[in-house]
C-alpha cells in the first residue's frame, strides 16, 4: 500500500449483506437513507471494542480492511469491513493518535500476510471520554492517507460507550447517522448481544447464555486484574472508600482482640511467674531457717554456754593459737641455725675429705717406703756392725794407751805438742822483730829527703 498516491480503486460488485439471506445484519444507531451504507462484520467490531477498552488512558487505533463495493441492484456503492488490524507502533497521547512509520510497515506486512485479498477501507481510533468527532489532526491523517472516496474513519469513545463513522462527502468528512453490524446468520445471537452492548442496552435474559464475555465486561475484568485503582472521587470510589474503612475497622477490631488476648496471656504468665517467685521465696525461707537451726545446734555443741564463757573460750583458743605461732617461729629460727650448722659441717666434711686424701697419699708413700724397709734394715745392720768394729778398735787403742808404753807414748805425744807450740811462738816473734826493723828503717829515709827541699825554700824566701 502506497500512501499519498491518488489511485481510485474499482469497487467490487457484490450483493449487500442486508439483502443476502446468508447474513444477519442489525442496524447500529439509525442509518439514514442517503448515507453511505457501511457494514461492519462482528469479528472486526468485537476486536475494535476490545482494543478500545484495553487502555482508556490513551488513544489507540488501527486500520479497517474489507471491500469497497457496488450493489448490483441499483448500483449504489457501499463499504463492507470484514477485518481490522491493530496498530502496534504509534505515538499517542490522551488526545491524539499518530501512525508511525514502523506502524504502517507492520500493518502493511500483516495485511499482505493475513488478508492479501482485502483493501484498506479506512482506519479507526479511540477518543477516550471526549466524544465522537474528527480533530484537525485526524482530518490531516485522513486527507493524507485515506483519500479514497469510500475510505472511512471510525471513532470509538470507550468511556462514554459511543462510536461513529465518518465518510467523504463533497471533499469534507461527515459523520453518518448509523451503520450495520453483520454476521453469518448462524451467529445472530452473538451479533444481537454485541449490538445491545454497543448501544448500552440491557442484554436479554438467555441471549448471552453460552456466549463468550462481552468486550466491555472482559475489559473491565482485565482492568481490575491489571491496573492500579483510578483516583478516588466518584460514588463508586466513595463506596470503595467505605468498604475500605469497614475493612480497616474490622482489621483494627481483630488487632484489638489479638492485643487483648495477648495481654491476657501476658497477665497469666506474669501470675505464673509471681506464683513461682512466691514458691522460691518460701524455699529460701525454709533454707534460711534450716541454716539457723543448724547454726544453733552447732553453737550448742560448742558449749551450750553463755556468750561470756564462749568469749573466754575463744580467747583461750586465740592465745594457744598465738603460742603455736610463736613456737612455729622459734622452730623456724632453730631450723635456720641448723641449716647454718649443716653448711659448716659440709665445709668441714670437705676439708676432712682433703686431709683424708693427703693422708691416703702419705700412706701410699709409707707403703712404698715399707717395701724399701728390708733393705734399710740390712744397711742399719751393716752400719751397726761397722760401728761395733770402730768401737772395738777405740777400745783396743784405749787399752794400748792404758799400758806403760801407752802412757809414755801419750807423754811423748803431749811433749811433742808442747815443742811444736814453742817453735811456732819463736817463729812468730822473730817475724814480728823483722817487720819492726823494716818499718823503722823506711821511716828514717823519707825524713832526710824532705828536710833538704825545706831549706832551699827558706833560702829562696
Ligand atoms: Zn481523533
């Protein structure tokens, strides 16, 4: 499909569906006698309704596929829309709908793939809550892309539940007073139900049984499941608010009840703990009493006496304890003294050990000497023998001296000694005389020699 190209298509010669017994047709609104007859099949009508209700916050749209026809009876043209394609890619706001290039491409592809025998006979878009008309923007789109004489524009307001077709008339776009919804004759029930919904008529009892959900009901259900709640304000919202309030009240009641139950539980547990504490206190008191009794018994065993006596006993015990301490101290000093003594003894023992060693050495040497003793004894015997010989010799000489010849010899010996002494004295006196003579001689010589120089000296003076 090429847009902007002015090419008038040759309408198809086909019998109008409202005059064909195979089809069932129901007028929507009231088509005028001079209007372009527009037939919309149930399938595209249903699709457009669902699409329009799928999002009522923005404008949605698509293209209408079908045939531009001429009725053989009378030759009047009419349009038969048998399919619709949703535009998937578009730039839209709440008040405008614009096909994008991607959108056109996709629609073209889809048409060629799914319905190559159908023509683009118009386009549709939604005006959520602002009524059925063509804005300047809509007219611009229609003039530029849907300029064929039988190409129509279908506008749906899914909020107000109104819809309308526009068609070319004398170069202007005008709304038709009504159109027909068509279906196979076997689908009459579903068709009438759809028409009732589109005209906001109550659906007759039994008519809808066995049929699928209406587009609006389905859209409402989808909206409920998928969308956040719209802003509060309407009577329905007030009802919802009241319901919410009731729910919150119920919740609060439940919470209060739970809190009360919890407090009761806490109170019961506190009571249990109090009882347990009381029991514990009783046990403690019993224990304390038992201890007191035990202490009393002990005291009785200790003496069963007056405090004064007890104190006296205590003091006695304390004294004996102090004595014991003193004894202990004395014992300690004794121990220390013993320790010193032990040290001294150890030193002494060491020195004794040394002496013992020395003695042992001496003994060893003595033992060595003892080995030499026999030899010594032999020598002693020898010496004694020689001494005896000497003694005998002396005795022999004495005996000789004791005889007359001995006396004589002895006298001669004494005489000889006397002579020897006399001769020695004579020699000594002759030596002394000689020395004196020499002395006196050498003394006279120097006296003469010294006298002559003295006379010369006096003469000279
Ligand atoms: Zn519009």
